[in-house]
C-alpha cells in the first residue's frame, strides 16, 4: 500500500510513492538522496536526524513521510550551499565543535532553532536547549562555545 | 611562509565536509542494485536451538534469500579471537557467525534475510520460526566462575576462559607487615560505547574477479581485511576494506563482528551488493561492551600512608564469546598498570576472564586502564581516610619522583618519562585546592554535602612494540607505516595505515609534515581508511594513532628531507654536508640566497632531468615505525560535587584536568579529546551502566534506559596541560585519546564518597544514581 507524497526539501519539490509507515528520515535519505541527515537511534533520543519541518525543528525519525507531505523541510544540506557556510557551521568549525561529525548535522539544526527562539542564549541555556541531542565525542563543551559564537555572529549580541 | 604550524591549534581540515552534511559514512553509500540484510537475533540469553524454519520468510514480499547457520556452517569460518594470552590456560571455543546449535546471549545471530528494501527484510524476520530450548542463565562474572554455574561452552569448565596472574615483589609479606590495610570490592558495570554512528557493512562481491569489497565501520581496516580473509577464505589480496567516514568507535569498532561476515557471505551467495546497518537497539545488544569487572582489592600501607602492597582478584566478564581483542584488555592493559603513578613495591593480581550470558566484552575507551585506575584511586583514598591524611598528600608521598628516561615498576614494565608530582601540583593549584577544602569545611558546617575528589593516573599508550605484542599473544604487529609522496607542483599526499574516525589526524598529520618539511599545511592531504590505497597498518585504538603513525610520518618526512638535501646539493653544485635546511629551504651554508625550496626539489625530483649519479627519480618516502616502548601519558584531575542528601542527586560543579601527553601537535584537538574523554568517564561514575536481569535480558536496551551524558548535566571542564616529552618518540608525543576517561571515573567517584563521608556512607556501587545514593544515606542514618 503506497501513498503519493510531495515534500519540498531545501527548496526543491520531491515527490514519490511511499509506504504509509515510512519514516521521514528514510524519505530524506533514500528517496531524496540527502544523507547529511543521520539515523543514530530508534527511540527518538539522539537527535542526529533533526531537520526543520515548516520552520520548526523536528526529529525526522518520529515523523511519517505522509505526515510531512505538502510541507517544507530544511536539512543540513539546505542551510548553506556547502561553500559559503552558515554562521553555525563556521562556528562549529572554528570552535572544534565536532569530532566524528555524525551528530553534527542534527546538532547544527537543533542549535539553529535554539538561536531563532533565543538569539542571545547563555551557556546554561544552550546546554538546556541541546539536551535532546547526544554527542559522544566532544563532551558538549565546544558545541556550547560554537553556538555561543554563532549567536554573536548572527547578531544576537 | 610559516612553518610554525606544528604545535598550533589550527582548525581541522576534515571539518568542512562534516559540517555541511557532505561526508559519506558507510550507511550513506549507495551502490546500484544493493539488497538489504536484516538479522534475526536470539531473544534468549542461553538456549539450545532445536530447529530453525525459515520457509515462512522466503515467500515474503521483496525477500531474495534467507540463510541460517546450516548455510554458513562450513562456508564461513568461526570468528577468531586475536589476543591469545600465553600461560593463561586460554580457551577459545568456536564462535560461529550464525549460531546453529546454541545461543549464548540475547542478540546472537540465528538467521539473515536479504530483501529489496530494509523494511521488507525486517518484516520477513517475523516469519522465521525458531524452536529454542531455554537454558539456565548466568550474568555476573563472579557467579559464572563458581562451581555449578550454568556452563556456556562445553569445553570451558566454570566458564573460565583464562586465568592470568601477576606478581612483583613479596605481596604476602607486605600485607603481613602492614600497619594499615584497606579493602573493597569494586564493581565496574558493563558500559555501552554508543558511538553516534551505528555499525554498518556494505559488501560487494565480484565473482568474475574473485574480489570482495567491504565498506565497514571499523577503526582498523587492515585488521578487518586480515580477519575477513580468515573468516571468508577470500585471499587477503583480493579483499578491499574501506572505512569511509566513521562516526566514532571508542573501541567498539575494533572487533570483527559476525555481521560483516554475514553481509559478505550474502553478497558472495547472491552476486550483488548487500548492506546491513544495525539499529541502535541492535547496537545495545550485540556491539561489544566495556568493563564488566568485579574487583576484590586490598592495599597495604604504613601508618604514615606509604603504600607497601596491592593485591587483587578480578572477575572480568567476557560475554558469550571471546571478542577479537578481549583477553588482552583485563590483563596486559589492566594488570600491568597496577602500580599507576605510585611506588608500590609489592603487587600481585589474579584475573579470571569469565564467559557470561551477555554481549561480548572488548576494548572500550581506556580499555583495562580505567578499571586499574579506579581500583588504585579508590584504595589510595581509603588509605588516606585510614591514616587520617589529606588524599592529595597521600598521593604526593607515594608518587614516583620525576624521571626522564625510564622507570621500572613492580609489574615488570618500564614507564618512559613522568613528572607526576608536577601534574598533581598543577591540578591542585588550578583547582585552588586549599580554598576548596576550606569551602568544603564551611559547607559541612552549614549541613551541606560537598565533596572534593582527586586522582592521579598514568596510562599505557602508543601500542606498541611488536616484539612485546608477540610476547603477550597479540596476533598481529603494532607498528605503523606511512608514505609521503610529493607531486611536481610541490603538493603532497600522506598515506597511512591507521584509521582516525573523529580524532582529527587529517589535520595533525598534515601539521607533522608541515613542521618537518616547511610546506603549507593546506598543501598536504592525508589519505587513510582504504586498504587499496594505504600502506599496511594496525589501526586506531590505544591512543596510538598520533603516537605511532605520527612517528612513522616524521621518520618518512626526514627521509624526504635527506633526499632533498642531496638533490639540492647537486643542483646548487655544493657538497651535501654544506647544505643547510631552514623553513622549507635548502641553501649553501653562508649563502642563503643560493637555495632550493622543497617545492623546487619536488619538481626537479619528479621530472628527473638532472639527478645525481645513482639517485632514483621521485620524491617519495615510506617508513615503518615500530615503537621501542609504549608511551605513558599521565596527569591529575580534581572534581567538586554537591550531593543533596534528601534526594541523592549529585551536582557535578567543577572538573579540573591537568594532563601531560608529551609534546602537543594541535592543542585544540588535545583539549577536545580531554573534554570528550572526561565526560565519557563521568558517565559511568554517575549515570551509565548496562543492566541485565537474571534472565540475561538487557534492561537498559535503548537510549531511553541507558543514561548517556547530556549537555545540561555537565559543567565546563577546566583543562590545562604540562609537557614531559616521551624520550623515545621522534616527536616526543605520547597520546591523549583515553586520558580523560581513565581519570574521570575515580575522580568523580572519590568526590562523591568524600561528600558522603560525614553521613557515614562508606561505599556505593557505580553508577552513583540518585536512588542508590539516597538509599545509602538512609541506610547509614538508620545505623547501616
């Protein structure tokens, strides 16, 4: 049993016939071929699959593709062209905010929403804001610094 | 041009692809026509398999093939254990990729389905029926070693896989003469490594060429190729293993698993690419775990707190089978470090490696050394309490005095260099120790439970001399090799056999070449992870990549420099001994304007129009570096906690780390390793621990149930360092990947115990969850 869907991903229309049970993250990775969004767990805990769904950050492993039909999704590939970096990408690079890089796309997407809601967060607020995303490499400290740095670059303070 | 890049915290060259989502991890790789495998896993921790009926799965939508142990039996060889400790009566029972007769832990593979999509493969698993005869289960490694315990393997009495003993000095006499003895039983629960990237394998078999390509989440692609050859019987030179981007490992991606063998088997049967990627739930069940120690420990000391002896009996859980490197972890990497940074003249230990009904246990960040440091640091604190002295002072009086070139300890190994007291002093000073103790006294007077924990540590890293590896039964070498190849334009590639997966060596290694040869760091590209285009190497673990591969690169760069000097002399019509080198330029002594740059030399060597008699064209060098000794990084850490006695909740308020990893190539990366390492050690002290119930079911089977450190639970870590170069290393480096994890568990544990001491609490098993702490406080209040 498949259902037709059409989702705008990073500004491009992506359509397909998908199973009703297909997870959005699999549509993004398999149908749209955008593998920057990762699958790190199966219980909605790790946050590596975080994307923006109609402007709100969402764990794409807990959204069905059919639920997202007609919506607009932004993934890590969509926040910059890969050359001219988003301030968060630049800040993660400058602050050594990543090691293995697997959590990084989700972490950047989550941080992006955090900054959209709170443009000048304290370190404490950043730590709380990112508690839904797990990083096993960095101990979070440089991620917090990166988000703090990006907030400044984005004019937050 | 600057060559001061060596030693500077430049940002990482691997990051642009990672921060933009353009990097390819194994599961991101798509080959045309790929089929997807899902593996049926035992729901029982211990059971006989009476029958497997896969016919129901075969007709399911999209299913292409179903294989069971009957199919792989005799085709795939058993998974080998590759660390065969001599003199330990080691038993290595068969470890089939797919179980045929018996399962020994929840998650043991029983069958595999290959289908057009992963969803279809997973669906079809439900249509395989397996008739199990459940058997009695044993989880605790100590219980498993007792008479009458359920037996996992027929030919392994009492489940004891090996017995390893260590003795230096006269420990019995030390205890007989001791004014003070302390003891405790320390339980280090199983830990789940949790790299954020689940494991994955993509196998592509070419029947026409007899060639197997395996993309695999491995920390050591050359070992993976070696073992794939052993298991599949495909000749080693016909196997290509590629570790593309690898999303962390922490030891759990060292071993060779049944899953990659099964994936390769499926591709070889079907002639198309087959991919398998574990779910996180599978990762918790089947990917190797760490620790699982029960340590019965005693320490002897004088009435003044001078340590005179250490005695241990350790039960180390191995899980259902011996994983690739498992026997080496609680023995060589653990027992040999029983002296720590201290003078302990008399040491004895017995380690039992014990099969139990859980996932196989193998190296996890620190691998053996956190377990050794934990027991030592716990004992030192107990000695301090027994003699009524400050724990920092008891450490100081027992630390080995500064040495620059070799110090023998009672366990029989020789540390390279150390200045433990300076590290302790630096840490006490950075933490403001005296003020902390004063604040603590005030807090206690106010009825608050504030604790300060101190640890000193030394670790064995930079694994290691191959001759020693052979002597201790490691079934491989521990050298590394590197090739540096300059192109006509003066740009260079460095090919290495080790395989970093987050540690940043694409940057660090380029910095080494830049420092040695005066090229821009951006003119050097590091290639790793593909057995087809890298020289042989043994992989990334044991804080060895910069220490061993880095040395190979330095040695290769120095060969390049010598050839360049000779070619420069020829081109400048001077004698080689008259050529000076500085900052990438070779010049005639006294005439700096008469020079050739390394780029000039690269061009002239590559075109070879004017070479000296007998000199080969090209500017390329390779080096095989076999370290003469291990390296021994060290340091001291301090933690400050406050415990809420009404809830048992622990607030980690400060963490101060002083580490000495020798010469630092990129201090930013070093600091990042300390941050991550410390947090990974805080985890088991406070939150992390795998729990199996009495039936061998993993209770902490997901990230919902297994408490990983999260951003909001941690303070900023205060990091600083000292520099004591390794005397035997070409660059003086020692390694930093595991230091934080080794030090932080006992540091935080000791801090909590320090906080609880006035309440009469003397011991709590890790992890120190609020419930356990609250119960311990109440038990103490109620008279213990």
